[in-house]
C-alpha cells in the first residue's frame, strides 16, 4: 500500500513539474497579436495596402520562440508563424547575446533592429538563404533610415525552423531574417498580391 501511495506521489510531482515548465515557456500572445492586427488593418485600409495579410513581429518575446507571424485579416487568425532574428547591436554577429533583451535603434551602423511599421517594397536577389529579399521602407521616425541602412527582409540558414527556447536565434545586423521554409511560404504570398504588404515590428 505504501508503494502504491509513493508511485502516485511521484506521478503527481512529475505532472506539476511539467505544468510549471510549460507555463514558464514564453509564447505568442494571440490576444495581443489580434489587437495589433486590428490596428494594422485600419492602417492598411487608410494607406491602400494589402488588406488580406500583414506581417507582425513581436520583439517582446525571446528569439528562441516563434514571434514572426503572417496574419490573415479575413480569417482573423495566424496564417503562418516562424522564428526571426534581430540585430546584434554592439555584440559579435551571429551570436545569441541579446536573445531575451534586444536593443533597438534607427541609427546607421548600430546593427540593431528598428521598431515600427514598414512597407514591404521590391523583390530582389539576396546572397542569403533562398536568394530572395524584399526592401523595407520605414514609415515612422523610429525606422525611417531602413532603406539607407540596407535593412531588408530575407532568409538565413542559421535561423532555426523550430523553437529552440531557452536558446535563441542567431543575431544579424538588424534585418528581420527568417528560416528558408518560412521565407518560401511568405514569398509565395507576397508575389501573388498586387498591393504592398505591411510589416510591423513592435515590442
């Protein structure tokens, strides 16, 4: 009887440990994302942008989890999610130094990601990933130097396909870089749409 009670106690401890671990793992907040999407849709309608999809990137999350989202306005849900890098700042390139606390800057040479809304512009060749990039035009004072800084949307082999938390995604020089598979799917959407799509990077 004592052995039976001991086994039950061990099972309970294991279950509680599992629940605690899951609760401690960060994840995309769907409610917050939906609210951002509502604000984005108002902006897109006013500016004549794509009103079927937009890209939302929540930099308040660790780079070890999926924080890149293609939002489907019509279905009011996440269409696609994935990992995305942020800038390394003054730290060495391709490390995970600031995976939980990135620095943001609009200054040229800062190697930081800049927060704000971007218009996704022309498609061109990239030396990285699947060899596709999109130019990003910063629409706010917080990211107005994007074109001058050569901040573009592209893929990068070092960006993982799956979540690696408590690890992080390697950091670049400020570009929002995604995995090759996510870029292929996003590129297919971008190429189909006649109106330009909005990307919103927020914290």
